[in-house]
């Protein structure tokens, strides 16, 4: 039986990219006789993101306040949970993620080999674009701390290209962090004894606009995320019933 798959696209001021991003999904579906649904979560953009979605019949949820990436993504998970999706895929609206790899990252979930998968730039040498040197150093530090508290090595700790099964959709619909969502949720999922698998993917540079994530330029980002992960490490977690 085919799984019901939703692609969640958080978007903030993505007027330069959102139409092309959505069209790549439509084209993929048509070419591969596939049925990936998609929903754009417009995080109170100040540009024409919402207008472009509505003029082009792109399914969109417009948030009335800017919630940040964590709040936008959780809205997508709530939508997935309420509409009974089997698999949810996070997919950036800026052109960095390649829809051709969605099949690769959902396949281990369909086969029940993993509860969550992460599209990784740092395994398999598929991705030419691997972000700045400073950001790669930060990712390595987070990876070390994450292994310290979970015993599991995750290479691409900040990848926003992820897929989860129905159980984790419910988990994320109930609770999802506003700040540092990728490393925090990955650590929490591992603490809950879910299985995570990294999948080699290729990523592209942002095609237009400006990233909403600026915290890599500030030293307190690494201090805050390290403290957050260490606190997670001493907490007791259990899966949602």
C-alpha cells in the first residue's frame, strides 16, 4: 500500500524562490507518476510570498505572526497529523533541496528501517555545496556534543531536509522547539530511542533572497545550543503513546 506523503515547505520572504520550488515538485510528480502533496507555511512574510502562492494555486497556510522556523515547521507537522499523513518531509523553499532525493530519504521509512531520516551533505560525497567553513565547524562541534549525550554520530546536524514517520509526526505536532529545531529535535528523537538514518543527498546554494538564519555569526549560538543539548542529555524521555 502506498504511503501518504506530505512535503512541508516553511517560507519567509521567499518570493524569488517559492514558485520554482513548488513547480519542481509538480514536475517530479508528473514525470514519475508520483503523488507527493505539498503545503507552504508562510511565516508572516513581508514580501509577495503569500500572493504568489495564491495566484498560482499553491496550497499555503499564512501565519498571522512570524513564529520563526520552528513554529512554521510545527504548523506543517500539525497539518500532517490532522490530515493523517504517513510520512512528512521538511523541504526548504529557497531552492537548496532537490526533490529527486525525496524518494531516497523516505525509502528507509517505508521499509521500516528508520523512524526518521536526514538528508546529509557530509556522507557519500554527493553534495558540492556544503555551506561556509565557519558553519561546517559549528556543525562538527554540535555533532560531537550530540554523540556525547546520545551515543549516536550524526554528521549533518543542521540539515533541514528530513523525513519522519507517523509516530514522529504526532510527536512534533505536540512539541517542537522554536529555536535550533534541527539539532534539538534530532537529539530528543535519539533520546526517545527512535531510529535515525542519514541519507547522502546533494544540496544547492540558495538561488535568491536572504536566509532568515543569521545566528551562525554570533558566538552565543554555539554556547546556547551546547547547553540545550547537554540539558536534553540529562532528561528522561519517552515516546508519545
